[in-house]
C-alpha cells in the first residue's frame, strides 16, 4: 500500500510538472510571437508613413504669390534655391497625427510613440539637422531595452522635378513599451492559463491530501482494532477462566471461592462496560450530541479530589504529587462530571507514561489573571517527540512507547480532554521534551460576577 501510494504521488507530481512546463513554454512562445507581430506592424506603419511623406518631396513647395496677376511668388529665385524638405511642409502636430492615424489603422492604437524628422548627410549618411521632433524622443530613443525604434529614409521619387534637388531626410519612430502592449493583448489568455494552472495545482493538492488522510485513517483504524482487541481480550479471557473455575466441584462447594470468582467476573464485566462507554462518549462528543450540565465549579476542590483518588497509584510508582494552587479565584462555569474526567485523564496519562526506575513527580499549579483560570499539569515522564506533540490530540492516535508495553488504551483520552476543554470555552496546549516530561496548560474563563 505504501509503495503504491508513493508511485501514485510521483506519477501525479511528474504529470503536474509536465503540464506546468508545457503551459509556461506555450505562454512564452505566444508572447514572443505577439511581440514579433507588433514589431512587424510598427515597421509597416513607419514604412507607410514614410512612403506618404516621400511623395511630398516630388512636389514644388508652394508659397504665397506676390500679386493676383503674377504667376511667380515673391523672391522666386531665393525660394527656388531653398532645399525642399518635409520639415518645411508639416508641423510637429501634423506629423504626429499622420503617424497616429496609421498606427490606429494597424491596430496599434494602444502603442505610444515618439518620433524625429531630420536631414541626412549625402556623403556619410549621418543625421544632420533635426527638423521636427517630439518632446521625449531623445530619452525614449536611448531606452533600447523597453522601446523599439525604426527608421525610414525619405528620398524624392525617381523622375520627379526635385529628384536631385531635394535634401535626403529620415523619419525615426520609437514605439514605447511595445512588449507591454503584447502582454495587454494576451492578458485574457495569460490569466486563463494561470487560472487553470492554479486549478490543476489545487486539484493535485487535494488529491494528495485526501490520499494521505485515507492512509492515515487506515492506520488509525488498524491501531484502534488492535487496541480494542487487546483491551477486550484480557477481560474476556479472565471471565472465561473464572467461569471454568466456577464449574469446578470443589469451588462450587466453597462459598468463599464462589464469591471470589463471581467478583472477578463482575469486575471484568464492569471494565469492559467502561471501555465501551469511553468509545461511545468520545463518539457522542465528536458529534456534539452530549449536553453539558454547566454550573459554577470550584476547580481547586476538583483537583484535590482527583489527586486523592490517585494516591495508591502514585505510591506504587514511588512518586508524589505537588499541588501549588495559587489562583485567587478558582470559580469557573463547567460540567462537573466532564471536568473531573478531564483532570483524571491528564493525571492518569502522567502515571501511565512515567519513566521506569524514576520516581514520578507530578506538579499541578493554578493561577488566575482576573479573566481566566490557568491550570498546568506537569510531569517528569517519558515525554513526547515533536511529531507526537502535533498529533497527540487526534482521536485514536497513540504514541509509540518503545519498550513500554504496559500502557493500555484506545488513544481517546487526550482527544476527549481537548473536546471537553473546547466545549466548556477553554483552550489547551502541550509542551513536551522527549525523555524529560510533558506540561499540559489549560485555560478557562472565570465565572462572571
């Protein structure tokens, strides 16, 4: 079973990792593809704007005519010799609007941009005079990590009147945060992919958790059956021997022996009945079917009475109980029967799990802080490991006690204690060091005046 569980877990884990890897690869390739598409659209947009602007270089740069009857404008010779440039035909705002219109037509309306229009040196091809430029172009042009720039040379059309007269120019457009634009377009797909990945991981977690819980329940069931078998086997065997003895003629004639064996049968029967009641009460408390008889209760008196009942067992262990009842107010609201059983179980636990060849020292202290009553039950027993401390209040859980075979029970004692404490509005915690002992701390609200 354990091997099968391990194989299933490994297979599910590998499948999950494979799915996540494929999802990440798919998202990465999809984003790269979208980025390339946006870059292609930006290049196409710059080319379209450049082609449109280049057409103006083949036309004569018209100016205002000096008089209505004249076909020549004022200062014709000077105007004729002046270089024909795009920068003289458009303003910065007009050029911006042209680029924006083309961007919008190519579904790049969410992509911001900066631009520059400048002349080109005919010999070196270097940028000469900047004619038009948007406000943040220099800064954004240098940011090659986040922005994508594309240039387009502007030449006069072949065969036009200004083919050899027009000054060569270049248009440079910088697309800002173009990668963010790609992510925005893929936002729905990315979020859907992340959502489904989270769902898959959650399903994997719940599956493994359910399997662990089933495995744990299976172990608890087996331990409970073993413990129950052991607990009932001893009294049944004792009753069987006592019944056989009663059939003996010598015993039948001896009233004292008859009474002795009858007492054994009754005692063992009561023992089994108590075990059954323990299981039933734990089940009823777990289903919250038990109605608590809440009433004012003096804690110190309950502790003294319970400790008195353990006097004989403490003497057999060579131990003692030290009571330091310092609480100035010990009046709480609780069910007397269950509260007494709770203290009884804690002390019984300390006695059961005491160390061999070491006198048991049981310390019970109380204190009050005005609102709550605090009870500490401390022993110098075998203690518990960190794993046991985490699970000690679970139903049917029993810690491994090594060579300590005389500890009996169903693993319901501390589970019962925790249930009773919480049902009466209290809290419980445990601190323990393996080989040194354990301390149970209980806190209950004091009775309101």
